[in-house]
C-alpha cells in the first residue's frame, strides 16, 4: 500500500473540516475521491501534500508513519498535487514554473535558463500538450494554467499524484489528454488520487472510490459496484436527481439588447435577452464567450456596436458603468475576479453597494451583518457566520456569495460565465435554482457553459459562438449534436463530411 490515512481530523477556528478521514491508495491505482463541496476532500489532500497539519489520526507512507509539516517534505517523499485553482507564478514563464525551486544551475550558482527551457520542452512534448515553454503563465487561460500544473507534477517524478478537479476548465480534447496521462502514470506504477465533480468522467478513469460527507469517510469500494444514483446518495446523504429540469416562462420585456458589438476577434455580435428567460451561450473553448461577457461588463469596452439595458443605451466603458446600469458578472475564475478571499462573507456581499449599509461615509456594521445574514439565508450559504472569511468556504458556497452580492445590488441582467465549474452535483442544482429564481423575479440571465447537458437542461434557448462570431440560435428542444454543428470550426466540419 502506497498511502494509508486513518481517522484524520482537522479544524479551522473551531469549524470541524475533517472528523474521520480514511483513505488507502495502492501503486498503479486511480482512486476517486468524491463528496460535496465542503465535505473535506481538498483539506484531506492538503494534509497529504504537507500544506496543512492534521490535528489527529495516522498517515502511513509505504507502511511507515509520516507527518509532512511542509510541502517540500511531501515532495521529497514523492507526493505531488495538481490544484484546482492555479498556484503558479504568473510573472514567470511556463518552463520556470515547471522547475521552480529545482532549476539547473552552474558551478557558480547561476540558473541556466536555456537548460530549463529545453527540459520543459521535452516534458511538454512527452505529454502532448500545445504549450510554448517561454510563454508567460500570466497570459495563459485557466485551461493552459491547468496543463502547466500537470507538467510540473509529472516533472517531479512522483510516486503519488493528487489531481484536484484537473479537467474543470479543460476542453473535451484536453480532458481526453489528461485521461491518457493518468493511465500512462498508472502503467508506471504511480498512484493517483483523482478528485472530480464530473460524474460522467468516473467510468473513464477510476478503479476504486472513497466518498466523504461532512468531514468523514462514508464509503470506500470498487467503482463498478455503485450506480450513479447510489454514488450521489453517498455524497449528499439523501436521494438526489442528478438531472435538473426547468420549466420555461413566457419571455417579458427586452432587458439587454446587443447590436453589432465588436472587440478584437469578436465580430458583429447581436442578440436580445428578455426578462424571465435564461439564455445559454455555447461554443468551443476560445470561441469568444468569456470575451463577450467581459465586453458587456465593461472590462474590455466594445470597439463598435451598441449595448442597451432596459431601454437605455449604456455601452459600458468600465465595470462601474455596467453595474450602475444593472448588469452583473459572475466570472469563471471566482476566486480571482469574483471574491475578496481575505475579507468576510458580509464584506463581500455588501461591497458593490456600500451606500446601502453606511451613512456619511461610515459603515454601519449592524446593517451590514443584517443584510449579509438575510442573503445567507436566501441563498443557503453554508458557513459558521457571515463574519467567516470567504476564502474558507467551499467552491459552491463561494459561488453563492458572488451571486448574493449582485442580487443584493439589485442587478437585472446576470452574466454567468461557467457557473458550475468546480462544484458538486448538489451545489450545481442549487445554482440552477438560484438562476431560475432570478428569472422568475424578472431578471434576464445569460449562461456560458462548456457542459452541453447543462445548457440543454437549463436554457430556454441557446446562442452558439464560433471563432468570435454568433453562428446561430437554437430553441428548445435541441440536441448536443445541433450545438456542435454550429460550434465546430469550418475546417473541422468539412473534414467530417469528407
């Protein structure tokens, strides 16, 4: 047995994150670690990786008791972790990030940058990724950063690799590459712990599964002994239908009208969002969906075209103007662009509208707590108190905070960019329910998603983008094949016909 965890416990400021974490991983095994957001998965793995110290319990490495007090100790034993949220240095290039702390140096201690780049190029080529080692990491998409994290972990020559949501921001082809890499690692007798919320991935990648719920291990066994519903019930402690169904509403007045908007490679984008509807925005990675959301929110002002909100032309030049007009953005990278992780839940919720909880420039803390407590209850944010730091919450609860702050601000047009990225099946349904409540309350919702089943389940109609342009609109009911026909690049479509 490569790794054995028994009775692991961990608390943060009186909040019990782990009460009885148990897990065993053998060499050459892909062990799936499942559970809702906040179940303790990442905490357990960060203990294994030396990022946290356990409060109690036993950890055995190849049968010997160990206690990693820092990541370097875990790395020295052969443990590497690919994190869901990038921990890379954005000001360094890909090669420098892969070998950070393990650079090739001369006899005088000088770093040989050429040698580092060539070693990185070999690893990238071996893994089959399309990355240029001298590219700055800060210029990469979330998907590109995830691939660099994988390269770094593989370069360590580890015996155990922990993948925390490795495919949450990857395209279908990149996801297949990750699966290929994981299977190759197993053939080399390397153990893999794989955390994912994508239930459709499980049968393609896993051997055994361990399920955590509320900080404790509630199930361990062969994956093929469980069906989908049994697995979900272990995760949430009750039967949950993994398929969300939404009843559409008759659309109301136009709330967002976009005419001929262009910016960079975005060209001549026109569409309308009406009150009471959820409109999906589909397309392949790089099609321009996130770029369009950034334009509508004023982060990257349009170079041409017009934007009208509730009958009033706004053409936002910055986010302040967009917010003032009633537009809200729930970004793909919520931890970087959506939240202030080191501030409390209450501060995050009230930040866009401080005038509501202050007088003459002085914050009324009682009013702030009352408002935050109200939205905590409305959106069912699981936390010990609104005073708790946002960075201490699970991904699903963090997403609810981002939604709460814009609902509290009174937004009427909501731009959701990959709203379910990195959250579990139960939290996904809660996000869908919140979107439905917004629509039923008279708001208009634009939902960007790379998960085609989500678009089919939630959206009233689906807009599809390809290479910076809108290529069509699909009404319900439609199919994934219909979406892909509009999303696939023209040369791909021609090749498929031939």
